[in-house]
């Protein structure tokens, strides 16, 4: 394998980073060429470009406040010319016969702001535009009883996007026991948050053909191109999370020290789940719990995690759309748990 690259930064606002890379990877063993006739992969070249984050509604040197001023976006581009060939065609015009050329443009947009002084809200949207110079159509040939894939030369593109928003806050609780006690106080920090995510389905980029069994097969002409396929199936979900930190204020054994020492009781305890608004059953995702702490002057770390499923199972062990509590069981079923200790 080998590679050569060139990079350059354009510092004027908005600054842009650009890099050009050419790579070559070749399998040279006889068995490799027998099992994989196209034993050479090259990119001639890969272009990567990214632009710095821009806040279009705020001064560059000022403090950004509110929904509008915090709106920001970036831009990045990844374009490739990827070749697969073999020893016989290498360095001839035939090496370009299997070339695949494509580009992916991404524009993430986001903002954040405060609501009622104590709640932090963040929203984001991602836009993607994918280009290809070659796509692939499919049809079923009744004479040969096979699926035929036709190559369509020429520029084609698809775009997709998604949206997400979250709201969260931080709660503090302190339990004081007195400065004359060995444990003077315990502090509990909780960070609850609720997130919403939506991504539409891009059915317009999909086609169909009927196979030999009379069944309808769905496909997209972008299957096999460099940058993947459009999203199929809508995503629409709510997720919930609660992060916890528990620490104690302990009198130091060294009597010369006037300040109490902070000792972590739980470095983290995270609980999360989600609710799928699109699903027609089993909408609630299992509750995920993980946490950890350090003891013995940070020489020993303890970590644990578990999954709790709110749905019951049938006699075959398959999940059913009935809450476990309504099926004669407890509120949750423990489906997985593990812990590890490192010293």
C-alpha cells in the first residue's frame, strides 16, 4: 500500500481546510489474485474540504445570546474517484473501466438557547446531498429467470435530511450532616433530558420489479455507489435520559488540612430509554442502566451495566406487546447485567 497527500488551509474568514489524497492498495500473493481477481484498489484522488463553523446572525467577536444568534452551520465535502483493477489492466486505460466517482456534501445546522433560565434547549438539522456519475437499474429477465443489473452512466443525485431537539436541566441536592462529622455532606447532581428525533423516508428514490415468484422487490438505483443509499423508513422517536453524580464531603485524615476532601460515591449513574412513535408494537425500548465509581484513592474502579425490559415474553422466549407487569410479572425483566472491577 502507498499514499500521497497534499493539504492546504485558507485562513481568511470563513477558513477552509482542503486535502487531496491518492492511495494505492495491492494484494500480491497468487492465492489472493485467484480468489479476488480485482486485487488492486486505488483512489485517484480523494478530495476532502471543510469550512469552519459560521454564526450568520451574530458578531464574530461578540457574546451570542438566544435562538437566532446561536444559529450556526458548517459545510464539508468528500469526493472520490475509486478504482478496482488487476495486475493485467494496471497502468492501462482499462484500469478506469470500473471507476466509481461520487461526492457527499454535508451541512449540519444547529442552535441552542435557554428557556425559563434553567432549561437548556438545543436543536439541530443535518442536510446531505449525494452525487454519483453512475447508477444501477434492476429488472427481472423472464427468459433467463435472473435479475439483470444495468449500468446507467450520467450524473445523478439524492438528498436526505433529519432533525433533532433536546431539552435538559441540572438539579443539585446537598445533604448536610455537620462539619464535626466524618462525612460532612453528600451532594447529588442530576441531569435529566428529553430528546426528539425525526428523519423522513425517501421513498421517491426507490423503484420496484417483480421477481420470478411474483413478489415485489424494492430497490434503489444508488445501491452499489460510493456513498450509500437513501434512507428507507421513517424514524420518529422520543428518548429520555437521567445522568447522576453522587459525591461526599469527608473530613481529611490529615488534621493540618482545613478543607474537607471530596470523595466520589458514584462517578456516574446513567439511565436511558426511548419511545418509538412509528412502531405499531413494542414502542418502548428497554431501560439501559450503567454506572461506575472509583475507590481506594482511585486505585480500584468499579463499573456495571444492565438492561431492563418492560415487555413480557411468550413460551418461546419472544417479546410480546404486553407489559410484563400486566402479565403477572414485575415492572421490568432483567435481560442482561454485568460488572467489572479493575485494580
